[in-house]
């Protein structure tokens, strides 16, 4: 098998992961944007998304690695970039599948994350979405095409498990039917929603994600990761991206 260079962008939902990924994209990079269904392959019986290395077996590892590498090979790319905020909850799981991977961690003020996440929970489209993807884009159609393309590339058995969640997202996007939950599903999030406000759940989401990042990062070799802040990225985008481009290619 070819030697692929794979880097994961890691940060809580609404920490700036999409902005960072879009800033790093170039012709020689195969980009995977939130393939959540693939990460849950053979683990859909877990209601939540906090997985660890004990949830990995050979079939799962082979399937997920093949999903990434086969598409990169098909498109003639050797550099892979992926961003899925939910991966904050399963970093040991991800590393067990890709022990050769590098990581870019992006952090942001936790209150700012929570406020942004709460807005996203209620309204799919916001100024940030338009800034990243363009004002003249039909974002509902863009999202629908993105989801459809993702569904055509996954194991047919996984389709059965993801149907309820997909239906919920479709109903919210096109008919305004309120979501039951949005963002990374940490353990017992549904229980928290019974006694906490949506904003407080968003705050806990961000806290849980950042805590797991800190625990994971403390065990990594310094050569395996870089860390930036959302604020720093916005203030000096060009220099930050130049440094990260060297990191993912070396």
C-alpha cells in the first residue's frame, strides 16, 4: 500500500475547524468533511459517540482505512486531510485505526463555542456558513448534495442505522422541524437535555470535547501534532496556514 500522509483537524464543533480545513485545501490534498457514518461502522449499537480503542477490531480498522485510502488512491492524492468535530470524543479510537496520523488541534474560548453551537442548533445557516462557502450558494442544496454523496460511499448496512438521524436533519433543514440534538453526542447528552437548557448542553459539549483533547494530547509525541487558537488563526491566517502546510506535508 502507498504511504499516505494523513492529518486530522481536531476541535469542538464551532471551534473553527471548517474555516481551518478550507484554508488548508489545495489540489494535492484529498479532503474528507465529517464522514460521521464511516466512523460509526459496526459501532452503531452505541447510542453515544464516545468510543475508544476497545471498540476497534480488524474489520472496523480495515474498513475505515480502506474508505480513506481507496478514495485518495482513486484521485491520485497521497495527502489526506479530515475534519470531524465528533472525533474529539473518540481520539484513542481514531489513533488505533491510524497510528501514523498527525493531528492539528484548534481551540477557542469555550463560551464563544457554546454561543455559536447554540445558534447552529437552532439555525443551520448563518453568516459564518455564507462567509466560508459564499453568499451566492444555495446552502440547503449544497448540504443535501454533500449528504447524498456521503451516503453513496458507505456500507449498505450502515444506511439502516443512520436513516433516523438523516431524516431528522432533512426535516430540520427543509421543513424547520426542531432537532432533538445537535453536535457531538457525549455520554448521557439526552439525559442532560431533560434537566438542562440547550445552551448549557452546548457549553458541556465544548467542555467535554476540550477535556478529551487535553488528555489525549498529553500522551502524544510533540512531532505528531500542532496546536493553534481560532483567534490566532483569524488574526494571522496566512502565516498560520503556511506553517501548518509544512507540518502536514513533512
